[in-house]
C-alpha cells in the first residue's frame, strides 16, 4: 500500500499558531508528514510562540520529518516521490508570489510547483492585510492553477470564546479540504 504522506510548509506570515494546530491534528491522519519552515517563519514563530522547535510544539510525533528549506534534493522535491499534497500555513505573500511565478529556488516553492504540475492538492493559508492588486492577482493565478486558498480569516458565527476556537476554525477548513472528517467545528444546519 502506498503510504499516505503530506508536506506542511510554514512561511513568514503572522499566525504560526495555525501551523502548530494543523500539524497536531494532521499527524494522526498520515503515515508521514514532511515539515519545511522558512527562515522568516522561524523568526516569527520565536516571536509569537516563544520557540521554533516545531516537533516539540507539536508533541514529538514519530511520523514528523523536518526538511531543510535549502535542500532541493529532499524527497518531495521530485514528482516521482509519492505524497498526497501540500499545505502552506501560514503562507506569506512572498511565498505566494514565488509559487505564482514558478520560481522554485527553495524547497517550499519547489514542492508547491510539483503539486501544481502533478495535480496534487495544494492548500494555501495566506495572511496579509490589506491585499495589494499584486497579491490578489497572484492568488487568482494560483487558484486558477488548481490551488485551494483558505484565508487565515476565521468566522464568528460559531461564537468563538478563545483564540483556540478561532484557530480551530481554520484548522477545520484545512482538514475538510484534505477530506478528513473533523469535529472542531460543527457544520451549519440553518
Ligand atoms: C513580524 C513579522 C510579521 C510578518 N507578517 C507577515 C504577514 O502576515 N504576511 C505576509 O505576507 N508577510 C509578513 N511578513 C513579511 C514576510 O516575513 C517577508 O515577506 C518574508 O520575506 C517572507 O519570506 P518567506 O515566504 O520565505 O517565509 C512579516 C514579517 C515580520 C518580521
């Protein structure tokens, strides 16, 4: 049986907590999860979460493999390596621009490029405000190329009581897009 693998990339937008929340849930649904963090993501993570030790923040799961963003020879850099897709969470506008332009000069933008060319799932969770015309055009280009864009913009109709509730709403959207049943957020029934 082909192992279920996923790539999760963390880039330098505000919202590192979204990445940790998503990873905590995703580890129980995949045999292996490759994690790639950009240097800017690590800086922001230290600021926002007090640490950039991703395995420790996720709870030291056995199936999490850290990859270096400069290692263009890492397994998911090739379309011949089987994995289900990629989530970039949070996704900076810098990364959005590089992926939209097909500039594969680091592992994160290369894996995103592979997902688009191989028609694998590519989920982007961008965070920026306000958005320029360049940001919007890049996001449109990516959506047209097959990516799914989930803005890091949680809803309020579920009456969130904590930051955790707000973060969980975005994690729920990511899990749903990957076809994973989730009970973080109840479906709307009118
Ligand atoms: C504290 C801080 C917060 C940032 N927040 C955002 C953000 O929310 N969205 C964004 O697109 N860029 C943000 N940036 C800018 C990116 O980190 C910067 O464009 C960087 O080059 C992105 O690189 P990367 O995509 O390789 O991680 C922030 C930078 C800093 C220092």
